[in-house]
C-alpha cells in the first residue's frame, strides 16, 4: 500500500484575543516506528466529548467562514469568562477527534505491527479528524474480517462508557442504575447492555417520543421528565429496581437532586424515622454537561449521599489493563448487536467547518449523530 506524504487534519485554536478558529491544515504523515502503524482514517464520529475541545464554548451565533489558501476557516467569539477557563490552550493549534476507524496502510518492522497491514481497525488515539494517523499498534482494536470502518468508528467511547458504568456499579456495591439523557446513542447501548446482563435500569428522557423509542428497545422503567407525574414515576421506578447509583449526562439544573430525592424516598419507605435520613448511600455521577448551568441540590435526601464527576479515561486507568482488555474484546464481539451505532448524517472534513453543519451537530440532539469521513468529497 502507498502512503502519501501529507494529509488533511482538522484543528481547533483558541486565541488569546478571545476567538475560536477552526481550520484544515496539511500535516506530514509520520513514518511508523518499529511498533507503530499508519492508519488511513475512514470514519470518525462526533461525540459530545469531542465538542468541548472542538468548539471551546464559543458563541456559535458569531460564526463566520472564510477560505484561506482554498481551505475553509471558521471563526467565532469566546466570552471573557469562558476564555479564562481555557488558559492552558491559548494560541495552541489542537487536533480533534477521540476515536475512529480505518485501514492500516503501513507498519513498522515488529511482527505485531506488520500483522495489521490491510486490516480494518478501530482506534481511540486522539486527532482522529485526520486523513492519516500514525500510532502504536497496541492502540488498535482489530475488527472482524469484512467489517466496514463505519461500523467500527464508534467502538470505544460509547461502548466503553456503558461497560465502565456497570463496572463502577458492581465495584461500589450497587445493584441497579439510573441514567439520564437516556435516548442518546450511549443510552440505547446501555439499555441493550443492561438487558443482556440482567441489570435493572431506570431511564430518564425529556420527551414522549424518546420514551417510546426506549420502550421499543425493551426498556422497562422509562421516566419522562416532561410528564406531570415525573417525580412520582421516578420514585416508583427507583423503588422497583432498588437503584442507588445514577449517571447524569445533564450536569446542570435540579435533575441530580430529584434523583437523590427519589432514591431517599424509595429506600426510606417503611423505615423508622430519622431526622438524618436513611443510612443507605445514594450516589449521582455527573459525566456530561448538556446543561451548563449550576447543579442545584435541594437537601431533602438525608446525609448518606454523594455527587461527583465521572470521566471515562481515569476510570479505565483505575480498572487496569486486564479488565480493559476484557471489555474491549466484548465490544469487538458485540459490535453489530449490543454496541451498534447509527448515524443521521455523514460529512466530510470540509463539511465539519460549515457553520450550518456546526450548529446542527453542536445541538447534540437525540437521533442526530454525525460521522466524519475524512476522504469524503
């Protein structure tokens, strides 16, 4: 296989003047070292976890696109408060894209690297919004023969998040989960995974059509936060499942507080009164920021509770390489079933710098998952 000398890469820069700049640049294709491979990236999803680095909290209503040397360039303003939180990346041109899949087109001399030449692999290596990536052979998850790169593009972030949630549940001694924003691609995976593993799951959605979607996948406990009976429904579902652990993708607002209140009501039902509440620990982990406002807690759920952040990478590091290898193997085995991903729109690198397209994928709307094909167009 032949490898070009350069390839296009999408980059995001936050300037010290308070401006976001999105550009396409030509990057040299680095020759692989002994234990490295060169991947031709054929598909890379836009996940919520990519948007923080890509868009940096910029005011998208100020977006403007121009062409510099025939390459698109998008700019937008960043307010002073947001800019202050980005001091560590000012004036740095940063590559974007957590994961993707493609074909190995060159490899170093090591047997493990050479064995990957011509294979379709999935990678979580960063800088995946690129036409070519040079990375360690050990980072590659080999996909079954005949698997299209589109199928393997989302083989890491969402599947490993779902599996790591269950690992966290088991290690902390919980028996059931609550999951918010549950109609997402990740949420649908979690429904299938919990059904397969026999784990009771309470799903929280925002609209009736999302509730219907999850019900069609076999979700038993679906609570619609837009319903007048939401608090009652949530408490009943938590009581039925004995859920004392929640993963909240919303972050801001009062949803975490409502979940803790439902848990306290469920575990405290029939127990002797205590002004300190129950002694059953209730935990909410915030792993997303769909609502960037403050997290509001109304303290009516006793003292045995916790709210904290949960991030996939340090969680996997804590699980250790043997557990991670086991989880990755399961993803590969169930890539077209439990961990299947669907996309509403496929775009090119240039499309990813179209203001209308940016506005669409920045919405993070349920059912609107975008896939970048770096060679498209």
